[in-house]
């Protein structure tokens, strides 16, 4: 074989070798592309599932908020005839026939109600919980009236005279708020105090 023939054969072998390598590279690239497409498909499906989960979670949170609002509204309605009395020392009611009788006497004396006024207390009791330690504020007294109108009259009169003094203790009355509303009121207590000091 001539030198030219040898060179030509080498070129052919080189081309064949390159073609084989290129084919191998193309096959590898095709496999990589297939794996990438598969991975992209998995990612897309995972993102779709994640989005569905986020949508479901958002809906559940909204439902939870609506349920809490509805429950708070229902609880507020169930407490609309109630008041809480703050500042009455523990065991002050021990000599009375019942807590209801004690509260009726307390309110009539403290708010200077007419003797003929019947405030119609359905029931009254201390807030649930253990007896507080010495020096701690006494538990409030929860009072339920038979009439919302009577409750409003009692509460309005107490607010007008800013509570009253009984046995040298300052007694105050307020609505019987549900825990959630009470928590929100406490969060804004500092702001209300500042506004009150500035007469706003």
C-alpha cells in the first residue's frame, strides 16, 4: 500500500472512530435528556401537588378562622345577660344565704338602686379556679341576669359612677367577654390607657 493509501486509511479509521465516539456521546446526551425530562416531569408533578396542598391549607386556615369567629359570636350571645364583678374580696359572701343574694345586696347598696327595683339574678358564682394566694387579686364574680335590659341598666349605672366602694374596696363591673375578645382587649390595654390620659 502506498503512503497515500495508508494516509487515506488512517483518515477513514479516524472518521469511523470519531463517528463511534460521537454516536456514544449522542446516546449519552439522549439518556441525559430523557432523565432531565423525567426529572422535570417529577418536579412539575411535585410542584402541582405542593400547590394543591397550599391551596387546601389556605382553605383550612380560612375555615378555621371563620369557625373561631362563629364560635366567638355564639359565645358572646350566650354571655349577653352576664356581667363580671371585680374587686370583691374572697369569702365576702360566706355569711349570705347564697351568692345571688349577696350580689343583689352588693349591687343595690353600691349602685344605690331603688328598693322596688328587682334585678332578677338567675345565678351568680366566683370564677372557676383555686382560691388565689394572699395578696393576689380576688377572683371575679360572674352574674347572669334573667333580662339583658336589666344587665345593661346595671352596667351603665356602674360605668357612669366609675364603679363604687364597698368595705373600702373599689368594685368595678364589666361585660363577661369570651376569652378571645378578652385577650384582644388586653393587647390594646396600653394603647387605651395612653389615649385616655391624652383625653382622646
